């Protein structure tokens, strides 16, 4: 079984892609993230 703390190749590529995409939202805190996720509720 792979170590859950070591990202696999798919996860690493997704992290790289997220850094390249400048239009993704960023949040200062976990609470801000959840507030943003639930903004349409």
C-alpha cells in the first residue's frame, strides 16, 4: 500500500497545473474557503 502522505504522479501533476492556472481562487483561511464554497446556498 502506498504511503498516504506521499503524492502519486497524478496528484503531483494536478498540483503543478493548479500553480500554472492563475484564475483559480485562493483563500486566506479554511473558513474563507467554506464560505466561498457555500456562497450560492
